[in-house]
């Protein structure tokens, strides 16, 4: 599922836009200030940013865009502004935004632009017949059993992929090492449950952006 970060200080507009985003089947993170938003610059689970230029406080939409582009040159960014000045649009594009909307804008038009940008950036992952999932910037193709990041293949072994698949299909649920053993190795496996730790270590090395929580003395959970 795509996650969209919305940086908008107008509470009513933020509420309306976020509801439309969620209705379209996306996740939405809402920020009212640049200070709050900039803490999430390195969040690899975010698929697209919508930035208002004029924000309260010391951090503007321009500042956030600069930080985003310093960390990621490809993630889609839509700039918005109530000033409707060419200088805002030009500066936004020069700093690396992908699109610009003047306020007041049509929510329907914003949704269409979001869909088009996500499709261009990540491929048409929203087709119902395409068995694909995106998480933390990774694209997992379940039919082909492959994982890619920025178009580059992550070379997982069969067991590493099986573990990833199990965690993805049970996201946010905690599992003990014995439960993971049964699911990934099979109930007839005989051996130490430490193989789970070793496999998890290798998966984390190959997919460092993946948020897997270690539950001390118990097991793991994909966040």
C-alpha cells in the first residue's frame, strides 16, 4: 500500500484531502508544520509527498523539499501554494518538485495527479490482477518471487523470500521463533530455533529499510 505524506497547515483542507487519500486506498501521514514533517524525511515507507509552501514556524515547504531531494532524488513531490505566483512554481520545480498546484485546487484533480505520479514512479502496481506489494521502498512481486529496490533486484535465497513473504502476509502480528520455524521450515523440522535469528539477520542485511521489530525472548514482528 502506498503511503502519502501531506504537509498542510490549514486544518480543514488537511482533513478533507486526507479523507480522499484514504478513500482511494492509500495510507496518509498528516503534518501541520515543517518541524513535524522534517522528522520523517528518512522514512522509506513514504511513497509521495504533498507540500504546502507557506507553513507556520521556521521550516517552509522549500526547506522540506531540499531535505527530501538530498536524501532521495526520485520520490514524487507535489507542491501547493495559495499565492499563485510564478516564482513559487518555478522555485519548486527548480528545487526538484514534480508537480505544482495553486490553491484553491480541485481535490479530484489532486487525486488524479497522485495516481499518475505513483504509476510513473513505481509502475502500475494498482492493477487488481498484479500480485505485487510495496513496503519501505521495496517492490515485492509475489508471482515472480522477486524483490526490487529502485529497479535493482535484491538477491534473496528461497528461505529469505519465504520469511519475507510470511512477515508481509502477517504484518503487525508478533510471532515466536517456534511459530516462524513451523511456517518457514515446516512442522517436521528438527533443529535449533536459532536458525530463525540467522535467517532474519541475513534478510535485514539485504533489506535494511525493512522495519522488523525484535521482541526480546520471543520472536519478531514486521511493523
